[in-house]
């Protein structure tokens, strides 16, 4: 399973990535920190199977990603 992490708190994203890496069946294909970075990433990469996303990012509400 391919997972994408969208989280602007570095320690939180590192901890989640570590937990997912230890799970074994999950491959983290990206760790992103902002709405703009995420929109750009989705334009250039295949869809992940699952997204772990912080709702409140430094540059706005993560729900804005789905309005683009």
C-alpha cells in the first residue's frame, strides 16, 4: 500500500512515517508540508492508496487541496 503524509509539524510527520515504515505493508511515497506543495505533488505523481493529512496546515485548511 502506498501512503502519502501531509503534515507541517516535522516531528509529527517523522513519527508517523516511522510507525508506517515499521508496519511493513505500507510504503510512504511522500511527506509534504503545505497545500501548494501537495497540489503540485498530485499533479506530477500517481495517486496514493491512502493519505494521512493534518487538517490545519501553516498555509491554510487542507480541505483547500480538494477544491483545486
